[in-house]
């Protein structure tokens, strides 16, 4: 007997998230294909931080509707699980796509980057900061060249006069404010991460990278990086 969550007939596992499996499913009436992020209730009981992260992601995804942001359609609750019904996105993680290519042609990188920036600008207009922008959290469909930003587990809603102080996200993409332990408004950290993303797409490497986290943070705080000489147009973007 096939597994069901509400009106959704569950299919194969297509991924593994931090808190549980991701499965493809079909709505029994509309036949729409969706992705189900299945989170066992024991996760909520075992770890308050994990519970807060999941509830924050649900709250924020319900606020957002943009063509370049993964949609949350519904939340189904059962005795044993909380199930996020998400847009099913074809394609691969942008990280895997970049790794398979080494680096991206400028025209392709520009098209992808424009979509990422459009999604981030939309979030900021709605007072949402992502705080963990990186290729692993972005889906890319090569057949349509479409980008979908996902994983809002570290995101936050901002308010006038309200500052964030949590150090979160991936170190290589973190802004100087974050690695310095300063309070920050939020949007500026996403903008910094977008710049790192563009660099990674065009060069296939990080602008800031070191085995020592101390050296890495020092380089980020001092903006100590180099622009490859074979990408001259980047110099105007990164060197002012």
C-alpha cells in the first residue's frame, strides 16, 4: 500500500534534508507533482533550535510568492510527522552544476545571477533576509535556465530599528559584519553573499578560502582577495 499524506500520494525519495527525507508526491485530484519535506515530530521535541528553524522557514515561505523562490503550498500534520508541501523543482543544485562545468560562461552566469538578485530584492522588499545564500541552497534547471532560491531555515524578518546579531550561514559566503560578531541590519549580508556567488560562478573558486578559519575571517574582514586577470570585466565590479 502506497504511503499518503493528506491528498498526496507519496513516491520515491529525491533528497535528504537536515531533518528528514524529501519525497516526490502527486496530488490525487489535480495530479500536480510536488515535493514533500517530511519532518518527524521527534525533531521538534528533541531540539528547540531545530524546531524554531523549521517553524521560521514555514512562516517565511508562506509570506513569499516569487517566480525565483521555491513555493510552499501547504503544511500537512500527522500523528508522527510535519510535512511541508513544496514546489517540485526540476534540475540540480547550482553547486553541482558549477562543479560539473568548472566555471560558467559570462552570459550564463549573468542570466542566473539576475534571477538570484531578483529573488533577493523581492525578499528584502518584504523585510525578509535569507542569511544563507550559497549554490547549495539554489536549484537550477538547465533545460529552462530557471533559478529557484530555497532553504529559508536561517532567514529572518526584519523591522525598522531592529538589528541581528546571530552568526549564521556558511563561512566562505559570510559578510564582514557576521564574521566580526557585529550587529547588522540583514540585507547587507545577503548582498555580500550575492557578490561571492557571482565570483564563484565566473571563476569556479571562492574569493575567500583558507583552511584556517582565523585566516579566512581576517581575509573577509579586510576584503583580501584577487580578481583573475582573464576576467577583466569583473575588475570593475569587484575593484570599484
